[in-house]
C-alpha cells in the first residue's frame, strides 16, 4: 500500500479542489472521497479538509524536519536578541535602538511557522500576543535598571497575563497542546529571563551566562513541544 501523509487543510480564499489536488499531488475524486458532505463547488473559507498527499515518505519526513528546524530557529532568535537587548540597555550601548528593532522581528518569525497551518486571523492574533510579550520584556529591563519597582511590578503582571493568553490561544487551536504545559513552559521562560536580568544587574556575569544557557535549553524544549503538536495535528492524523 503506498504511503499516505494525511494533511488537514483549512480552506483559504481562492482554494478549489482542483488547486488543492495539484498542490498536494492527489486527485479531485480522492479529496471528495475523504470529505463527504463538502460541496466541491461551494467551498467555505475555514472548512477543514482531510487530504491524502501524494508525497512520498522521504518528502514527508523532510517536511517534518523543516518545521522542527524552523520552529527551533525562531525561538532561539527570540532568546538571543532578548539577551543582546538586555546587555545593550544595561550598559547604555549605542546599538539599543537597532537591537530592539531586530528583537521585535522575532515574533513574526515564530508566527510564520504557524502560518503554514492556521488561518490568517489566528496567526495574526498569535503574532500580536508575541509582540506584546517581547515589548513588555524590554520595558521591564528598562524599569528594573532605573529602579522603578512599582512600574516593573505592573509590567510583570501584564507579562504573566500575556503568557496566559498565549497558552489559551494555542491550546484552543490544537487539541495536542495542553494549556497547563504551555502555561508552565511560558512562565518558566519569563522566570529565567528575570533571573538573567537580576544576575546581570548585580554584575554576577557567570551566573547570568549560566542562566542564559539553561534558558536556551528550556526554549528549545518548548519549540519541540510546539512542533510535535503541529505534526500530530497536520501530518500524523
């Protein structure tokens, strides 16, 4: 029996069974057979279609590896540039504006991985939440450096609320994502960033670097968890 990689495709504007058959290297009758009750002449945006892709197993495996690599790279870029902004702000370096601009591109990098699987509205919501997460992080660094305890505390409250919103969104679009697991991972990410900041301000540089190393491992575990959920939902259903 030939290998069949089952794809869950969410109908987008302009989709047709003909175009989908070409894209996934299958046939229109095969798509109709797997989606009883769906009118091929009146596809509704947002409809979930089960499609047996004609790609061979090696191609499917390459796709999975690519998703994992892209997810890991996107999250790594986020923690790297967060660390660089922290260093720049705490040391009053002249690259603060350029570094922060680069950091603010990392939410789009993460959202782009999800853009391959979910509709534009969901991806836009995720990107907005990640941008908020990133922006608040920078403001916390500034407030803590300047000794604004009350301001930093309020920003932290917003930060944790944002993490909760991200966990709720992701767990609502994928049954393979656990809200509790995502909330735990995102909260741990925030805690480790706070620990880095405290160690850096106290000039405990070895400690700060060690925390960064642990934070990188932690964020890669989150990236792998997110990848596995996508693969289960869209590649192995």
